């Protein structure tokens, strides 16, 4: 999923010329991949319960593959939108249900580690796309870079088909809640706060990886060099995310570390936007930026009961997809109007907004009904 998401940004300079679109339209295509999550995140989990997780994941991978082939042959912006939206529907089904499948297989301390590995599959896929798709598109044309995403989806399809097996019914059933009516009033309130940091954090990350290659190209680097720098940043994120899985479980000790990591990451973004030598800030920013991920994605698990977890996570991902679909498009418009640094400034502001919301969430958690 990360590989396919990043593919459009990786060949962005080539695609804008090939399709005759501007930077704002490119930003819309990037964010459009996540837009179906607004409508499909919650129903996706419930459909998995009705028809089986494995079947829905296979259907999602098929849609991702078909959408990738369609996008590679698109000749107009409207056709590219339809193809990207099709891939996005498949990616939503994959994301929600694979997260649920991991939760079914792991419990306790193992679940936190398994979830951190699952989170890392996103930046790893993005990093591979930066290394592979950009150079491939430069060598053989942007459609070749896009069609590589269909190949990845096909590999995933056959791996899930051949290898995955569901856990015992008892284990799977104990991890599933069903229906919005299962959410209490307090859970709804905490969910509205606890979902915001994850989507804001991811939106900031997606703005950075989507527009940093364009920013570097604008500074005179070729597309391969720019992609390599952003890929290095993504590799550092992977290391940071895994380190974040080792943070203390106690929120009083964990939250200050997350806050300091966010502040440090934002400082590196401002330094990159200033145009000074990028390599040190690419490395440091990636390491610091990845640290909060495991803590932020685990926030709903702190208050959702087992019977409300399925519906609660559906709402959690709906909010995530809503913000992550729209903010990259806004960053594209800002980039078009004000230049590359403005997108990095926006990412900084979005990431910093996580800190006061986490504080408000902790205050709400301590106010017992």
C-alpha cells in the first residue's frame, strides 16, 4: 500500500508533464488514494466480519492491481482520478482488515511489537517506491513506474492466497466488537480526541514525502538524487518507528518523549525548508519523526472495550482517511501558490498540532464519568 501511495509522487515531475496537470492537481491525485477511506473504513471492517477477512483482503489487492494498470494507461486527469480512486478503495479494505488480522493473531506485549512492524510496512513501501518508481519512470516513462504497483499488488494477492490462515475462531472472535451502538458516550468523546493525533501525524508525514522530492528537484537535484534523499529519510523513519515500539507503557513517561521527538522532527523540517545542506536533517528528522508512531496508533486501545473495538477502530480510520486525503491536496495548492518551502511549513504546523491535542486527550482520560 505504501509503495502504491508513493508512486504518484515519485514520478510527479514526469506525470505533470505527461498528463498536463499542475502541482495542485498532482497533490489531489496523491491524496485521492486515501479519500475512499472516509466511506469505506467502517464498512470494510463490518464486511470482513460478514464475508471473511481473507476474501476482503484479496478483493482489495485485486482492486489495487486493477487500479494501477488503469492509471498507467490514463490519458486525462479525469481518467487518472477514477483509476486512483479504484486503487484507493482496495487499499482501504487492505489497511483496515490487515490491522484487524494482526490484532487477531497477537495479544498483550506481542501485539504492540506486531503493530509497530505493521506500521513500518508503510514507510518501507514508500522507501522502495522512491528508489524504484522514480528511476524506472525516468528510464521508461511514468506509466512504467505506475504499473510496477500492479505487480506488487499481484505478488501480495498470491502470498495472502497461498500463505495466510485465520487464527482459531475463539481467538478471532474475542478480538471483535460489532456495531456503533457498542460505543459508549465516553468512548465517543475520547475517540474524537484520540483519533486526531494519528491522522495529523500521518498527514504531516505524507506532505513531507510527497513534496520533498519536488522541493529538491526545484533546488537543482535530479529526480533520482531527490528520490534517494527522501528514501533515506524514510529508512530513518523505519528505525525510529521500531524504536518507538520500545517506549514506556506509562503515559506520564511516554508522552514527554513523544513531544520532544515531534518538536525535534519539526525543527529539522524548518531547516530543510531553509535550503541548507539536507543530508544531516534528512537522517535526524527521520529518526525523530518515527518515534511517536506506535504510541499514537495505540491511543484508542487505551479506552476501547473489546466489544466496541471493531466499531471504534472503524471510526478511528475514517477520521484518519478524511484528514490524510485532504491535507496533501491543500499542501499541493500551497506549493503551487507559494513555492516548495510552504509545503514543509504546513507539515511542521500540522505535526506540532499533535502536542496540545495529546495533552487534551490525557486530561479527558483522567476525568472519569
